[in-house]
C-alpha cells in the first residue's frame, strides 16, 4: 500500500512529501550524527532525491565524511533543522532524517552503525544488526538488511 509521507523542518519553512510504504531505516551512533541531531543517535532513510517533492529548497554546507568523501548537508536556512545528506550537490541519492517526518511512529531502525560510540544507557534491540563501526560497503549492508532506497 502506497501512502503519502510528509515532513519538514521545525519552523515549517521547508516542507517535503514522498509516496510509498513506510520505508526501512537505520540508526547511526557516530560522533557526527550525535552532534548534528543534538541527541544520542540519528535515524536515516536512504532514498532517491527525485522521489522527494520539496516545496522550498533548503540551504547546504559541506563536511568530510568518515570515508573521506565530501558530504553535502541540507538544512533549513531559518531554523537550522538538518533534513538530509547527500554525496553530491545537486543531490542524487540522499539519506533523509527520520525525525523530520511529520509522523515517524511506524519507522524503527533495522540496524545500527557505530555501536562502538553508542551513548551509555541506550538499549538496542538485540535482534537488530549492530555494527561496531561502518561497513566498508554501506549500500550492501543496507540491502542485506532490507533497507532499500525508496522508489
């Protein structure tokens, strides 16, 4: 069953929508994700940017990912909410931040990255896949867990 999923930033200046079943997500516990969410971890959904219908284009800045590759970080220029990341600008494939969905209640992480940097006191589902760092082939890891880019 396809549904329309919507989301956006805290202040409402940037809004988006996409169609599909509730997508599979993963959580990352690395230091960068903790910092960008101001929380214990970040949850992401891999998808194609073309499937995301964005009403107002966000701002962006570049960082260097753990892999050494450039990462483009997209955020609301008014309130600063981080919305998604991409390896390219303009974006092609992105990782949408689950916390920006209007209703993320049906989305649980299928796997966890950087568990070696997990915040103390955070309990993970023992049945979930848990990687101490990041797999060399992130796309293969996602696919193995059934975390496929939305289409």
